[in-house]
C-alpha cells in the first residue's frame, strides 16, 4: 500500500471504491429490524429455565459477556466443537451459525440433540444446521441476512423471555447504529466525521486498541481485526498491562526529525480507547494509567465512545464507528489505480 492520502476520503471517485462495504455498515440497523420483523413468535417463559446454558459458535463470548452479570444459572461459552461432558436434557445449548454450514457447529448441534439437550439455534432456514436441529426441544431463530450482531440480539431477546438475561430493546440498538451511519457517512466531511478523523490519526501509526469493560474489550478486539483486514498493517488489542510496556518504550518525539527519513519503519503508537459508558473503579484506574503513560511519551490518544442508553446499543455503536474508521483507513492507504 502507498502512503495515506486523506483527500481520498472526500473524493467521490475514490469513495465509490468502498461503496459496497460502506452500504453494508450503513444498513446494519435495517438488517436488525428486518430480522426482528421476520422472527417467529416464541412463547417462552421463565418456567422453562434450564439447569445451565452452553453457547457455541460465532460471538458466543459476546453473549456470555452480556449475560454473566445477571444470568441465574451457570453459563459457559464453549470454544471447541462438541459439548462439555455434563450437558444433558436439563441444559440449554445456544448455537449461532450465520452461514448454517460450519462442520464443527453441525457436530455440536447433532451432539446436543443426541444427548436430549434443548437447543436455541440462530441460523439460515433450510441450512444443514437447521435440519439437524429440528426437534420438539429446539427454538429456531431463522436468520435471513447473515448479520451476526442481529443474530446475537435475537438470541438475547429469547434468553430474556426465558428469564436468563436482561431485556434488549431492538429499536434502541438499531437507532444507535443508524446514528453512527449518519455521523460516519462518506458524505460527512472530515471536519465532522469521527471515523474519518480516526482514520487520519492512524494513517502513519501503530494502533493500540483498548477497552476497559468486558464489552468494550470485545469491541476493541473486533475493531483491531477490522483495522488489520482493511489496512494490511498490525493493530493490537490488549489489556492495559500488555499495552503499557509498548507505550512506555516509545521514544520521545524528535521535533526536528525529518518525517520522510523513515516513514514506514518507525510508526509511533496511537492509543485508541473504546469507551462504552460508566466505568468501574478498576477500569478507571487502567484508563488513567494508559492516559498518563501516553501523555509522558507523547502518544496520541483517540476515543471511540457513544451515549446510547443501553450497554448493547453502546457496544454496537462503538464497534460500527471503529469499522467505519477501518474502511476509511484502508481507502487512504490503497494503491493508486
């Protein structure tokens, strides 16, 4: 990739190159509404509460992060294919399969059915996983758009009806994503577009992405993945104790150095903080230590935050803004035609 050209972020010809991905991001709210509107009516109640819950598949850990503080039964995010040995008819197995054909998840669904466990499955209708999950003990959420976050929201809604988690306002989450789509639209100029501004801040930098809460940390990892995918450059998401040594090892900036001497080999870090609302005492302490270290070593700090009313909506908004920034960063670094 060539050096970063911020003029491309205002150029309709260049923006057309990422029109598809930008539209995909902008339509996130409408995809959630579409999935919610097509979801079947489920007649669930807390009386159907299982002994324990096991989640498998895409974003199982996100569901665990959202449910763990309030879930009244043990909850496990199972990273491997198959199931823990203790799972049986009294337990609920959640499977999120956006494409419906992952061999490992097919095996997990078959194993759950063999053991008589109840299933809550979000997958495309008519998929291999939907066929294997079909039983009297299965709650099937047919997914039509392949949107993973929408699948998570629908699963959370079903879990709330079972008395296992907090209520999630789908409209609230969709509105938060719509707000990001407007604020980060390609038609919003650099002076008012936070995603474009972040892309410029990362143009010649080493991104260090941090989130204090469990949800903010998950968003930071997803944003780092997007930055790596779109820019082809390293981007690190980690805990404060892992990022502090990198910041503390950053040499003091030489104001008289020629920036063209080594434009690629010596990228300074930029600390990107994902903030999803009120922090607890430990999160505030970690953030303060990172900010203090960044100040001592002249490391730039960028913050992605939103004031959406719920934790899920804030997570979705922070993640969307980071993904917009990744697209703009990749565009600014793209090779000339």
